[in-house]
C-alpha cells in the first residue's frame, strides 16, 4: 500500500526544483466558483469535477486544477507583474466507472507569468520539468497550438469561417467536419440549402412569419441576422485545396524539433502566415538549446494537446511513461496567454506552466503500480 | 432459490409488464395486500419488488434485485458505466420514448446540431451567457453534445414540464423524451434532424452485481427457458 505521506514527501522533493528556480509557494482554495469553471471549460467540466452547493455563494466545485485559482490570484494582485509560482495540493477529478485512477490526488505545479521573451519562458519551464523528472526514463513530447492557430488565421477565407475553425481547434472531429465543408469536400448541413431557397423566393420576413410565434430569449432579429450570415457564407468561395492541405500536413507533423521547424518553414511557402509562427518555433528551439537541452532529442507532434488541453494556445509539452500506457501523463503543461486575457476581461499576461502527478512519479520510482 | 425482480409499481408500465410476462406463460399472481405480488415459474420462484421507475436503475446497479424492468433511458442516465452493471435480457416492445433535442420553431435557421452549435456561440457573444438547454437527462445529453462537438451551452435542470421552459424564458432549448411529438408541437418546439439522443423502450435487465450462486443461476436458467430469452 502506498502511503499518502510518502507521495507528499516525493512531491516536496520535486517541488524543491521549482523553489530553487525562484518560484514562490502559493496556496489556493479547495472550493471554487462553478460559474467561473463552467464559463472557461464548458459543461463538460461537470463530468470531471465534483459539484457541491453553498447556501450563499451558489454552486461550487472541488478544485479540479490549480491553474484557474492561481491565475485569479495573480490577476487580483496586479496582472502586469512577472512572477513565478509553485503549488502543491489535492485536486479532485471524477473518474469513469470502474477506473483504477484516483479521484483525489496531489498536484504539483509551476507557473510563470510575464516574461519579455516567450521563447525563453517556454524553455525555462520545460527545462525545469525535465530536470525535476530526470532519471525516470520518461518520454518527453512537445507541441505548439500556436502553429495551428496561425495557420487558421492565414487561410484565405472570411473571418466568420476562421472564427468557427478557431473555436473548434480543440475538437478534432468537429474541426475536420468544418474544414471539409469550407473546402467543398462535404455538403452543406441538411436543410440549409432549402432554407436559403425559401428565403430567396419569399423574403426573410415571410419565412419568419410562416414559422410561427417567437418563443424564448433568442429574438426574431437574431434569427434574421444569422440567416443573413448563412446567405453570405453560401456565396463564399471554398478554401483553396492547397491551403487546406497545409493544415492537414501540420496536423500530421511528427518529427524531432529541428526537422519539424524545417518542415514548417517549407509549408510557409504555401501559407505565408505560418512564417512568423515558424520563426517563434525556431526561437524556442534556440532557447531550449541555451537551457541545456538537446533539440534533436525532443520530439514534436503538432496534434499533441489538441484533445486534452483545452486552454493552451502556444507551446505544449508532456512527459509520458513509455512502458506504461495505463498511466496518465506524468507531467503536462503549456502556454495559456488567451486564458489570462479571458479571466482578466481583456487584460491578459503571457503565462506558461505545468503540473506533475507526484503519485505517478512515486509509483514509478517504487517500481510498482501506482 | 428466489430471484428478485423489480418492476414499475404503478400505471401503464406496470400493466404492460404484467401482460408481457403473462403472454410468456408467467402470470403474476397477487398475494396478500394490494401492494404485494408474487410469481412462480415451474419450481423456480420469482419474488416481485414493486418499485418506482426511478428506483429500479439504482437497485439494479447495486444488485439488490437480480432482474428489473425499466426504460433504457433511465438505465443509461442513472447508472455510471451501465454496461458493466447490467445486461440487456429483452427489449419488451412498449414504453417507447425518444430522447431528443428540440428548439423553438421560430428558429428557422436551426435544423441540425451544427446549427445549434453555431447559434450557441452567437448567443453567448450577444447575451453574455451560455445558451440554456433544459433537461433531466444530464449525463446522456452532455455526452451526446460532446460527441457532436456542440459547445457554449449550459444544461439547466428541469424535472417536469420541460417543454414549457422555453416559453417561460428559463431555457432556449430542451432535451426531453417524446413519444408522439405532439407536446413539443403544442409548445412551439421542433426536433433537430440529427437530434435523436436515444430511442428508449421498457427493457428486462439482469443485474451483474447481484448474488448469482448456484441456486440463482439455476432459477435463472429455468426463467430463461420459460421466457425464451436465449
């Protein structure tokens, strides 16, 4: 049996790496406002977080993660100040029925706010995790959501279509379905052509009148405005095949960092908007080398982090136990500038960080199952 | 040995359940007071537990009853990892109800989940909160919408008269069971063309976590033959 005290001791040893690097230890509440989490993560968070009720503050959730309360704390104390924090405490996650994964466990984290040089900040965080976890035989993996987001931004199409793709970048199947429609490979959704034909024949007002009385809070004007948008979208030319192919190529890109960088530079010939993102990527490789890491030994997978890490929008990384597919990632992290902007109502701060699961580290060191 | 069989304690579902077993040579005979029933199968006894429809999934999940009759919608909604807890013995051909996503008919621009998702994004941007979907089937609806890639919605709990929530302004859309669609129509709602979440019917279930000793297995084998389940 694994004792909680042993796991905590393991976590404290790991945390020393972060405090030596100047991180200030911080605490966070166990009970968080459900509204904040629901607004950021959507309804799916209910399947993962424990919910409870406070008679005064309403629906609360048991802390599923430290990122949100740490960002809130940092923003409350003045957002535009650089800072390094570390934290260690319980998080709570519902597991699937029959799962052997724990539903409460310690999470150790490090977050870096600010930093004039994002490439260097990314490298600093990654190098610290690399150091803390050395000797465990873990396989590092890196990705970069910024590449995909830059590619979307660079498509020759309407802002509406770009926004829809950006919104679903973390939902691969939905993203693919939208892309197929925008490139003309897939038909319009059922009913849309018929609706637009009716509108063209009779006018928007007649179609709305025939549908019956308005009900609910979505007004007739909102419906009419969306029909107008659908009409504009129907006459939008498809996204060029060559551009869409670059997106597909990015999504399947897997190579050591320097190779991946070369391939991205090649792709930016077809999609010039990729150029700046590829240069930021190159800067990060340099910064990683300066931090003492060997870039040729670091794998890059452009799709890494796409399904599990909703709020990351730049560099992402993970450390996996190669022979243990049953284990969750031992550590994971990334850059989340956009999240801080949402939480700060527009006033954001560059932020990058990550978490370690000490109980998994402890299990690996003990050689047994955690 | 006695097998415990949980069946709905009132209404059409109870009557239909009795009919279903009677048609298979297993008439259920009332014993004692109004609320007590028992049934016998050639030597193997079946003890009836009359339970409210909502209790049956729970009793099945923990294995306090060996067998149970309830809608597949309730089993999927109420039992986490239901496939590990129960086995389908027979769909019973009654109690049909479809769990569907429905929106106001005035939303002429919305006929698919794809539309619903796009409208949810616009709604949130314009109104400052997520589009509300009223339901009592939280788990099924959430899983269905996640699979479909619908985001920016919020489930609001509604334990009754869910169709009326839109007219009352407490939700923008609903996810509820319907058998004919008439109630939806009367409330100015329409079903999305790809909005069918689950087609439910009354089903006979076997609880995997109940005690299955030699006696219970033998009784089950007799019952299986009698009901021609396999």
